[in-house]
C-alpha cells in the first residue's frame, strides 16, 4: 500500500442533466502541498471530465484522480443527474501519480 496523503474534504456532488461546471481550477493550498482531486462516479450516463487538453468519459464505479490545480471542467450530457463521491488528497511536494 502506498500512502498518498491526507484528506480534508469529502462530499457528494450532483450535476443536473445538460449542465456543466465550466473551466476552472482549484489552487493548491501552498507551494509545498499538492491537491489531488478524486472522483468516484456513483451514477454517470453521458458525462465527461476534461483536464487541460485531456478528455475522459465518466464510468460508474471507476475512480478518477487528477491534479485539480490544472484547468478542468465537467459536463453532463445525459438525461439523469450525475452523482459523484468527491474527495481531495493533499500531499507534500510535487510527487508523481
């Protein structure tokens, strides 16, 4: 097992059909700590995550981890609400994933 860091935030997010959370970023807390965003889609019909120039479809039960200080957006193009378990992991230094 590899220790990734500590979390201070856990929640469930809902994105309604035909809605999006436009391009944004979540700044790292300081220059020595990296924030990794973890999303576990609980329901996902036709939903996508874009991080900078990379585009990924959501899959129910498949964990997605990315550096949330990078520009990213989420879109729900389906007919149903998208629910995801979201938590951030904070780790010291740049690290690798």
